[in-house]
C-alpha cells in the first residue's frame, strides 16, 4: 500500500512509500515478515551468500520520515549531476539497538574510531559485517540490510572525520573481488530497510591494538546508541 509521506517538511509531501508496506497507525512500524514470503527469503539469501547462520526472523522497517528524507537526498545527488549508486549493504549490531536505529537511523556523529573513517560503516558482505562486529555486542545479533547512496568515493583512513571536498564516501579493503567497507558521513544517505535477527555461534574476538590515543579492541566506530560497534 503506497502512502504519501505526510510530514511538516513540504519537500517530502509528494514522496510515496513502497507499495509493499503495510498500513500504519503510528510514525514507525517494524513489520515481521512471514517466513514463507519472498521478502523474507530474499533477505535470507543475501545473508547466506556469505554467512551461514540460522535467521530467526526478519522485520521490514517502515519509517516514512527516514524513507522520505533518504529519497530526497537521492534527488539532491541527481540535481547536482552526481552519479550515485544505491548499494545494498549490511551493518551488524546488537538486538537491543534496533528500536532506536529504526526510529532515528544510524548516527555517524557518534563515531569515535574507525579504520576507514569516523562515520557509519557498511559492508556488502554479511560475513564481514558479522566477523568484525564489536565482541561486546554478544551473540544475539541483528544484521541491518541497508540501502546506501554512494557517489564520489575516496580511500579512507583511521583519523578521517570527513572525506575531502567533493567526496561523500570513504572506502577500505578494496581488491579485485570488490570493496568490503564503505563509510558514510551525512544524514539520510542510508536507509535501514530490513533487520535479520540471528545468533552468532563463533564470536570473533579482535586483537588489541595500540593507537596514539590509547588502547582499543577494534577498528570500528561508535554506534547510534553509544556502544562500540566494530565498524569494519
């Protein structure tokens, strides 16, 4: 059921939500997908292409404000004649953070450390996102399948707070097989479409590394709820 985004921002009024969304009586809905549905199996296939885990459930995130803002950002890229790709990528986090993320989105401002830039990190590989997630998030985890806008990209590094002028994305771990990490630094350039809940059996414990500012046990960034989400 497609719906117009009824918000105070006049730029969002004529943006319709996806036709697959359920009717809503609140500003945000986490819709539990039936396991026999094509949507559920599509998300599970994307995860299983790199990561073999039991997917307990998959929810669709229906947040008209975040969706409308994301679409508006995409139109902004096109209005500036910037070639933009929309890539489906994963972000791994603890189950307990999902309500906040579904309501407010991931927050790049909370980043304190990251190997490829101090923003929100994503990976096309569920296996990579799971492996390098913060050890402290435990075994009950969530993979957020996210639509991410990637325009002009540059090689990232640990102390990068923002990419250079004219760039919107940094990347890392690029080889002939593709890019494993993308980092974003701006609001509304990503939308959390689906959340898959699963249990991680073999938790990866990263080795401690010494940085100029002290000790850290990951290469990653701080997530929107204040926990250290090992952001690739």
